[in-house]
């Protein structure tokens, strides 16, 4: 009998998933993965600061993962809070305000707030993919064909994951 991947010295994940901290969206469960198969970086609204980006570079350089998935989701509280802050003019201070600042460029001003949240989720995923693609290490690996960076969206209502931009 083989030992589970969690009980081996080797660590060979097939993907890095960058996701939100929302408890309804654990990447291992959403993507039906077992111990050791993926590496996960989770933050509010999958916003990446220097430490998060360093974690991405570490994973790509040390583990050589061939795939990075930016996993956004329906009903994202960080995106909803950003739309609410923009609409009300009442911006949160401190570090929560930094989350809003990072998500705000993905928000447009047209339509119903719930519809704007849904559009902003997809735009924020695309912005995060773009931000990752600007990193020299990521850009080099993508250019060589050793790495792909994609965006995906999890629908809480249906349990389905859709790849964006395809």
C-alpha cells in the first residue's frame, strides 16, 4: 500500500491555486484534490501583496508547477465590500482598506450593485492573472511553455468551476 502524498518527503504539486479566504471555497475541495496535489495561497479576494507574490515565485521556482490557477468565486465578500465602499463613499481604513484599493479597479459604475459585483469578480480574476504574468519568473516560464496562468470562477450555487477567457 502506498503512503498518502502528505506522508512523503517528496512534494510534487501539479498546480498552484490562488484563491479567496472564503470558507465556502476551499480549493482542495472545489477542485477535488487530495493531500500534496496542489499548493494554495489564500487571501481576502485573492489580493496578492509582496508576501503572496513571493509565495507564488517560491512555488514556481522550487516546485516547478506547470499551472497557476487564480480562483475567484460567486458572492465574494471582498468584492461586495469594495462595491459597497465605492457606492457609499465610506471606505474602510487600515489594512482592510488596502483590499478595497486593490479590488477597486475591477469595479465599474454601471447598473445594479449585485450585477456590478458579478462583473467585478471576473475582472478582478483577470487583473490578478495579468499581475502574475508581469513577474519576470512567471513571464519566462510562460514564454518557454513550462507554465500556464489561467483564471477560473467557482459558482457557489452550482458547485461548478468555469475557466475564464476560453
